[in-house]
C-alpha cells in the first residue's frame, strides 16, 4: 500500500487561482490506469463505505459507486458526443443516482456541464465531492474519519501558507488563493510552481493545470526543517520529560529573556507593525497599531509564562505519571537545540559532547523526482 495521500488541486477559477485540498486516501499498488486516474474520487467514497468500480462508459471511463439501499451513483465526465478527451481533469461532471430494479428512481445530484445548474464550477473536483458528500449525508451514510483528514489538511495548509497563499474560509467551504493584487502571470506561475514542488516533496498528491506551472524553474531542493518543525522538538522533549528539570530546559527556550522564542516573536511583530505603517494606505496605521496592541499583550503573557517557568523549576521533582529516565540518557538522545542539550547535561564540566544534529530533511521527506511529473490526478 502507498502511504496516506492528500490531493491538493491548483486551478484557475474566474479571476483567481485557488488551491483546494481533498483526501486523504490510500492508493493500492498495482492499480489499473483508469482506477488510478479516478482514485481522487473512488478513495473518498470508499472511506464512506461505498464499493466503487471504474468502468468504461460511452466514450470515457465512469465511476460506479453502490449505495447500501441497492441504488448506485454514476460519476461521469462528458460522454456525448464521443471525443478524445484531453488528459487531466474533465471540463465538467455529471452525477446521477439510480436503481437497477426501479426505473422510476433517477436523480441528478450534480451537473456542471455548460447548461447544468452547477456549470459555474466546471471541472472542479472539490465542488463535485462536496455535492456528493452533502447527498450522502442526507441519505444517512457514515462520515469518513475526520482526525486523519484534518491532520493532513493542516499539513497542506502550512505549506500553502508559507508559499504565500491566502486562506479563505466561507460557509461550508475553505480553500487557499493567490493574493488578490498578484495579477502578473509570470509571478503567479512562480508561486504556484513553488507550492507545487514543495507539496510533492512533502508527499502530497498534487494536480495542476500545466498552464499554471513554470517548467523552467528548478526544483527548490532540500528546503530543510521549518522553524515550526524545529520548535516541535521542544514539544517532544516536554512530552518525554520524566523530571521537571527536563521540562524546564525545553520551556526555557521559549521564555528566555532577550533571545527566547517568545521574545523574538514580540520583536518580529513590532518590526512588522513599523514596516506596515509605512506602506502608505489610509488603513495601514490602523493595522499597525492593532498589531502593536496584540504584541503588547503577548509581551505581558511572556513575562507571566516566564514566571510560571520559575515555579515549575522550583518543584524539581519526578513526574508521577512518567517512567523514570536517567537525565544523562535523555541528554544524549536527540535534543531540541544545543542550549537544551546543555541544560539537560549532568554537569557542564563532566564531559563535553557535541549535541546530536537535528534529523536531516532527507530522512523525513521523499526524494524529489528527476523531473516534474504529470499534473493528472494521483500523479
């Protein structure tokens, strides 16, 4: 089995370029080409307990999904007139529900063909899946597991956020888009390509209209651990701590005066406020002052957390719910940072041991392919 995958779809919707996340799903090894082509549809349906097959229709493959009451969904790209369909996503979708033993049951669930009620959505797969999910909810089918899906979506959100995309949250819909003032096509392709490459490097399935990519751009290479991922080692250190001194050592990286993480965050936000105020628009001073107000609150909370860290340090005791682990052994296990390693050591003069390095990015991320693969779904 392949690892759990989440599909991120880049496409142009009117005047904006969006990135929509769907999944995760599991793709079996040795899957046929038609099954692989529609895995972004069959996998979410199978997660809801439906038996799915990919069959050939009039002029293209369709998805047949059996419902518990004996009826079935037919998910079809354009079938008539019979044409050679271009690779990638179809331009529209038709979803119907029928019953082999009841000819009176014929329900159109979704129709984004040019004259259909959902024509404005065209070939959008997230819109298609949202409509199918809404109907399955009405029919009482159990939802797909949420915790795994949310974790995968959160990881995709982090990549898109760092790539410069803007999150959009609407009623029953959430996605990312390029900044509204970014209208230069070259700049748009550069940002989409960067996000596309990083998502693939992180192990996501990515689908994208080739016109939105710049094939001349080199792969970004090993982009390393993000600052947030590096701070995640502090979380792991605290989770594994058997003694208050171990938890305090990690917490001290956040609360240290002058160069602690929280103090650096305060400095960065204040600098951002100063920079924003000089942009020249009438509303800019308002946003700058609001950011300063929030930063002042954060600064005061930093002082309170620093004081609480002192209270925890004074306890200097084992945690009753943790298995006792010798402090010197913890120090030799992969620490969060050199200063944490020093704090966890038995004695600063007993011996000098180079701290273990953070895990190499290649150890947690798949190697980049030699060339940008096809943008068809599931590739």
